[in-house]
C-alpha cells in the first residue's frame, strides 16, 4: 500500500529551523564566552525578558521541566546572577529576579542572539522580516491557545 505524501512542509521546516537556530545559538554562546551552559544562558535571558515570574511559570514559558529549571536557577543563584524572592501573595512560591551582576552576561547573550538572527535573516528582504515575525507569532499564539484550551478540560 502506498500512502500519499503528507503536506507538512511548514511544520517540518519550522521544526528543522528551530533545531538549526538552537545549534547556532549554542555555538554563538561559546564565541562570546559567558561561562554559562546553554540552559543557564536561556534561563538568564528569560528572566531578563520576564522579571519577577514564579519559578513554575518560568519553567512553563521556557518549555522545561520545573526540576530542570531548579538546576539552572541554583547555578545562576550561586554565581550571583539571579535571586529568588518570596512571593508576597504566596509564601510557598519564589519570584525570580536578576541581580546587577547579570548585566555584562546579558549583553554577551544579546550579542550571540543578534549574530544568530543576523545570519538567519541575511537572505530575507528587509521589508519581509516584520511579516515573517508576525506570521511566526501567529502560529505560536494559535498553538498556545489550543494548549490552554486543553488544560481547561
């Protein structure tokens, strides 16, 4: 029996692109010498973009298991780059904040991200870049909405 060729080109293209971007990001991080693992650098970046989140919410938006995040946060806290603060609304929860010590590393992580973005977009016409980002965001939003509906059931 011969199955019809599946039309999933956008799906697999995005999956492959994500893997390539991640590899390129890992390589770029070694070039800017942060002294952090890729997971720690990602965590620091997400805390910078989302200050004051609870650990559980941070793990959720990073798509990592809470215990994986705890390991990253332990290392970053030991290095003095983040601090866990009590949540005033829930004594059991901790909010994650950056310390000023993180600033130079965030600059280097930003350089790495910029170089990856520049390489990925070098063949994309300038006037198409915003549309590309909007389309990718729309795809992400659609999947997040579906996931949220699934959690409500």
